[in-house]
């Protein structure tokens, strides 16, 4: 094994290296979640706005850009979840050696919440891709959901969103997933600053509030889309 490869392997295997990678992949996902929500909120601007936005994403880099982004996000989620599980197991074992069984029982409850929410978010990401990208339900892959933009065939993203969230099971799944995501984010965002060495006794309360504020913004924005369509009939 070459020296750079050996150094990289040692870095990834170390506790510090894993924490840094969890923080970096977490930062990627935090930015993605915000950008994704902002793009989806274009549904309230109108059909043309969100359809042109969707077409731009689908055609960037001759159609490869959106798949590069999807693979990057999926890879970030995988790395984030795996390393978080490894760190949690290591921390649990260290507490067991230091404090005994009862202390690990208390600590592991919080840890299990983060792991389970992370795994659920991963499953939701796969479901979301199947729902709106692979379009395996509702006939989203048929000509009914095709439109023309600048002389090119495009997906009717607006109608897919309206029809998708008009179906109660999908809306319920999305709201539950958003709740779990935001629970994860509220802790994850503040932890991100701690891992990057930016957290102090003075800044810790601020970063904790920032984590909760960010999570609430994400939940409110995404829930507004789902509830406006499902319960209030927006776009129908």
C-alpha cells in the first residue's frame, strides 16, 4: 500500500477521522436539504417556475449533472450513517468500560434515536427517488406527465407534486420522514460545529438554538407543501 493510501486508511480508521467525515458529509446533506426545499417551494410560484427548474436540473451536463448530485448525496448518506454507527458503538463500549452497564443504558437511548432516524432517512431517500425520479407509482413515467419546454420534452414536475401529495399515504410518509429528519438535524447541526472545533461554552447554547431553528425551517417549508396540497387542495 502506498504512503498516501496508508495515511488515508489510518485517517478514516481513526476516531477523529471518522468524526470529521461525519461532520463533512453532514454539512453536504444540510446544504442539500435546504436547496432541495427551496427548489420545491417553487410549486407555490406556479407551474412554469417549478417545471423550468426541474428541466434545468434534468438537462444540466447533458443529463449527467443531476445523477452526479444524486450519487453524491446517496454516498454522503451511506458514509454518514455507517460512520455514525461505528462511532456510537465505540462510544458505547468506552462508556461500558468506564462506568458500567447502567450508564451505557442511559447513553444508548439517545444514540439509538440518531441511528434509527438516520437509517429511516436513508430508506426515505430511496423511497423519494422511486417516487419522483424513477416514477414507479401514479403513472408518473407516462406521457400524461410530459410537457414541452423550449421545444424539448420535459417532466411535468408541478403536476407530479400535486398528484403525489394528493395521495394520503404518500403525504403521511413524507410528514413522518420530515419529522425524523428535523429531529436528526436539530442535533446534527449543533454537533457539526462541535466536531469542527467551533463550539465553546459561550457558543454552545447559540449553536443548539441554531440547530433547532434550522430544523424548524426545513420542517415548516416541506410540511407547507404537503399540507397545502393534501389537506387544502392546492393545485387541484
